[in-house]
C-alpha cells in the first residue's frame, strides 16, 4: 500500500476530501497530515478522521531534515499539497522527485507564483475579466507553480460572477478531480 502525506496550511477542506476518498482504498493510505500552522483547522479535520497530524515551523520545513525524518518513519512515498503555502525546499524535493503533487486554483501558467493562492487568484480572475478559470494539478519543482502539468479542467465565469462565485466553482472542480488524479498518478494511470 502506498503511503501518502498531505501538506496543508489552513482550513483543510481539500485534505478532508482526499482522506475520505482514500479511506476504503486497498492501494493508497493517507498516513499523516503536515502543517506549518499549529492553529490550522486541518488538524481538527485530521483528528476527526483518525489521521495523525504534525506541525513544523517554517524554519523546520526550510531545513527539511525534521520533516524528512517523520516522512521516512511513516514510509511516505508521495506528498500531496492541499493548500500548503510554503515553498518546498530542495532537501525535500530531492528525496521525492516527481512524487510531490500540488493543486492550484487557476489555469496555470496564469496567476501562479508567490502570493497567488486562494482568493488572491479568484480576485485576479475577476479583475482581468477572464471568461474561464479552473484548476491545475501539477508536480512540484523548485519554483512556485512551475512544475509539469498533470491535469487541468475549466469552469465558465459569467460576467456578473464575483470572486466568491469563482471560488465556489473552482472548489467544486478540486473536490471532483484532485483525489482521482492523485490515485491515477500513484497507480501509474497518468
């Protein structure tokens, strides 16, 4: 069984969705949740779903060694970023080549990079008067939102949509596709 770790900085709705998706899987197990925020609600979600969660400081994540130690202990093979806001350091990237997957709430390369997450992205979509938005699932490399794209899907933006409307449409796409694409990548179907 492939052991995966979910990295999340905040509310953890995508993390919860992924945990629930793999609860009955015979192939993939969510072994742990990692956060850089001890007050992140993702810890409560993990606890309710009986998944151990850990908090590491920005310094510990940047160093990489404390995180790698627990990942090794839990025999983690893939890291899934589900709303994780810190850049993954090379010390971790080098140990997980093409085995760290992120989801981004736009159609990359549009609206990626440092500071482009969550509502910041959706507000930019509205400001630019885009007619489409969507999600991008991609491998993580040493640059923000720059890794090889695995999957993209779109939603239509109506002229009267607010950034909150865009967020809602994008969240639906995340919930519908992210766990399935993770599974396909791990099982070698992508």
